[in-house]
C-alpha cells in the first residue's frame, strides 16, 4: 500500500509517470501498475490521462495533500535515523525574506554539518511562511505576519526601518529626518506582502503623512536599482542596508518604526533534527536576539 501511495505521490509531484519512475528508480510500468491498482481498489479516478500530460482530478488533488505529508514523515524518519550519526547527511530547506540573516546562519550550519546540503529560497514574509506550511521548507526566517495554526514563530531579532536615498536627493546629506519631512516624497516600495512596507505605511497613517508611491517592485534588488536611478527613495530594515557611495541611509527620529523577525517552523516538526539544529545555531548567531523558549 505504501509503495502505491509513493508512486502516486511521485506522479502528482512531477507531473508524469516517466519522471516519477526516474525519480523513484523503478520502471515506468511498475509506477503505472501501482497507481492503477490504487484506483481499482478504491474505485476512484486520480488522474486525467492525456497524450503528453497527466493532470490530477479533484480526488487526486485531495489525496496528494495527504501523501505529501506521508512522504514528508518518511523523510523525517530517515532524518531521525541519520541524526544518530550527527547529521552527517541530509538536506536543509531554508526559506527567508532575504539573504542577510539566512546566509549567516546557513554558513554556521554548513561548518558544523558539512555533509548536509542547504537549499535557500527567498520571498516576502507571506511567501516564506507558505513555504513552511506547504512543506517546501523545513524552517524559515521571516518578518512578522499573521500567525498560522500549527506554525511556531520564535522571536529572533528586531530592527529599525530606515529611509535610503540616492545621491543628489535633498535628504542625501541628512543623518535623520522627521516623518513629516517625507510628505509628498516619491517612494519606491516593495509589494503588498512586504512587512517593511506595512510597518512604514502604518507609521505614515498614524502621523497623517502621505507620500507618492510612484512604483511597486517585487524584489529587493529591483527597489535598490530604481532608487539608484533616481526614480524615488525607499525604506529598508537597518541591517539590510548595504553601504554604497551613491546611496545614504537616513533614520526617522520621531517615529518608532520597527520590523520583528522570527524563526518559523511547523509545531509538529519542533523535534526534527534539522529544525532543532537550525534553532540552536540561530540562538548563537542572532544579532539582537529575544530569548527563545
């Protein structure tokens, strides 16, 4: 039964019987037979089979949500057994809102567990949290978002939100400004899911200040490039600002605008060796750590 579910999950994940067989290292006929046996035994259609495409039915999609967790559990069982050898092998899947904290912890992790592969993905806080809940990441570093059932979010660090401006802008020679000094300025902001943007706009509203959102860009690199080109100014968490001759950070001295960062993982995976090891290193490398439980 498990082999049949494993074959089904592979076809659902990779979109074809051929690729599923290659990934499982068994013959395509075996994969086809196991899936067919599953459908026959329970009188259910799991795939719409077309000439060059395999598409999940509604029943297949519902089963895939379950088998994904089953395969994850199998992986955790293997991970647990490997932990007796000190995490000599395995793969850590890390999702983060940016490379700054993530790279530091990942580097320390790699030094301690050189046999473990590390895969990092980046996105805004919502996308990063989704990666954890969808089992695409073992652990995440993200800014404050609405809590999700079954997800633990441990405080990691807190940072000030600052403005950064391009050379030639009237604020370029300022160390700090009042939030009211930003009224009507042209701003380049991240997408709606950005926690830094949310904290900044919340502060603007609280102080009755309006700015001109002239452009929205869905990547940190894109925002920086637009600011360098003089299209507007922007905001960033202080630790993410990278010094450059033509860019200058400017603090906001009369408004407390901060973003809180967390280590997030599924509650049911708290004791998983990869997650546990990552948390331990996060504690050691946290720049402004709030004590973890």
